[in-house]
C-alpha cells in the first residue's frame, strides 16, 4: 500500500513538473542574431515561457503549447523608434502602432508629449497587449516657459506621479530657470531629454552646468552639428565621460532637404498608407514652397542641406569611434514620412557614416534597452521574449527588414498572416 502511495505521488509530481516546464512558445530550426555580438547562432531552438526566453540550444526537450518551424529563417531582437511625435487622435495612434508592428518596431519614445497620452498608454499597453510599448514625456518645455518654483515643482511632480518617463526640453528661457528645473528633476529622479538647450537670448547654456544635469540624451546632433572642430571634440569627450546618449534623426533632414522630386517623394516607403487628401495637401505645400523660392535659390538650398548631412555623417562616425551610445529614429514628423517605415530608411542613411550593420542595429535594440534599463535588446535566457522573424541575415543585409515575417512581443506571436491583416485594416481605413 505504501509503495502504491509513493508511486502515485511520484506520478503526480512528474506530471506537475512536466506541466510546469511546458513552454508557451517555441521556435526551432532558426538562426539567431542575439545582438550580444556580431555573430549568428545557426540552426537553434528557442523556448519562451511567461514572456521570458527560458532556453536556447541545439535541442530542447521541453514541450511547447505552440511551436514554429523557422527553417532557413533568422530572428533578432525587435526594433525601437527613439523619436516619435504622436498623432492628434486615438484612431490615428492605433494606426501608427499597427504600422510600427508591421515593421518590427515594438518600442517607441514620444518626443512631443501631451498629458492625455497616459490614457493612450493605459489602453494600448494594458496587460498582454501586443501594441508597441510607449515611453512618454509630458508637454515639452520651451523658452516661453517661465513660471515660479512652485509651478515648476508641480509640473515635475505630476509627471512623476503619472509615470511619465522623462521631461522634454525644446529650448529654455534662461540659465537660472534651467538650474531650477534640473534641481527639481533630480529630486523626483526625472530624466531630461531633448534639444541641446539654447537660451532665449540666443546664447548657449553653460557646458559645465549642462553636463552635470539630469539630461540623458540630445536629439538631432544638437550642440555638435555646425560647431567648430574644437567644440565638437570637447563636447564628444563630455558626452562619453557623462554617458549621454545621442539620437541623430538623419531622415528628417534627408527627406526635408528637398533632394527628392515630387514623384520620388510620392513613392517613399509606406506612402500607400497616406490618404489621397493628405498626399494632395503635401504635394501642394511642396510645390508652393519651391515655386516661391525659385529654381536657383531652391537648388542652392538643397546643395547646402546635403553638405550639412555630410557633416553629420562625419560627426556620427566620431561619436561611434568614441564609444558614445546612440539610439535610432527617423523623426517621422514631416511630409512623406510614415510611422514604422522610416526606421529602415534611417539605418540606410547611417551607412554613410561608415557604421557596420551590427553597429546600426545596436542603436535600435541594445542601446535603446540600455537607455531605458530594459530587459530586452538581446536574445538570451532570462530576457524578455521580444524578437522579429526575418528571411535573411540582417547583419549582412538590412533590406531584409523590408519584409518582417513575424513578431513575438508580450506573449503574442504575430505571424505573416496577422501582420498582413493589420496592413489590410490600415489600408481600408485610409481609403474610407
């Protein structure tokens, strides 16, 4: 009798352990771009349980509720867009989130915030939602922002209580106001990000004050582009020492340079998701601007804009060589730019700075995760299961990102069919 009881107990224990060890999802016969280094783990299996990567190996004996055979394909960490301007309406926001997913983007950082954006985050990032994670900022601070210490403290306090991720600065009224704001942000442990701050007087903030502040990142190569060789070298040294992060946003300048014809602009990636009315508005605005300038003046402007881009490529190369961390975004807030689609375009522009594919992909994965102290950005045991499925090796060809075959994010695997359904939904909405 005692032996029977022991046998039953062992049977129940083994059954429990088997159920406990069962994975939620497994992908097999896949090549893994871990982003821990510039290498590929070929023909592996990867298991996921409770949203975490639990095993990676040649052979995994664990059973899974869902298994995908990805023979001949590659997985890598999902992408991020580090400089996003949210649209005006919730419906447009949902469209942008779908277009980001279609392009393998599962994290976005808002750089032109609104107090109501926390409501969108509550809706779209609730529970096990598969929509991209939003990192939020409250309304940005500019040189017009001149309030007392009490109002300023209330601003940062509310931002902290509502769990905004950082305060965005466009410009600042004066050095004393910046010092007050910074001291309050330090009390509430609220990071600052945004433009390299210029004062209303037209002068720059004192460097020593700036680089000891709660600033965490600068956008658009501010404080570097257009400066002297000596200033650039000095500030890069500061950036490296203080571990500031840079978000270059080349695409905004490339598209806005005027280098493309109307026809080329109309055929930019993602333009099928722009309504006919919006496209007509963009084209009309572009034509009016060019006609007003005149051919000679416009052509001269394009030449100057492209020269400025060339200088930015050189600065990015210097930043990379110095080991200054960079994150990636096209800043798709201009005409002829669409959410999600500009990320690959930004990567292609970064090739002009002589960065390798690995270094570029790090900006959209590892560096973004490090910036927000996230548990993603690489594919290894214990990290969040957050990856995209691709046809070929992105370390060799970035163009494989044009056709993302699947996205695993926040307990969901969105296969090619699911991503295509999202695409169809957006197209139907645009055509209405």
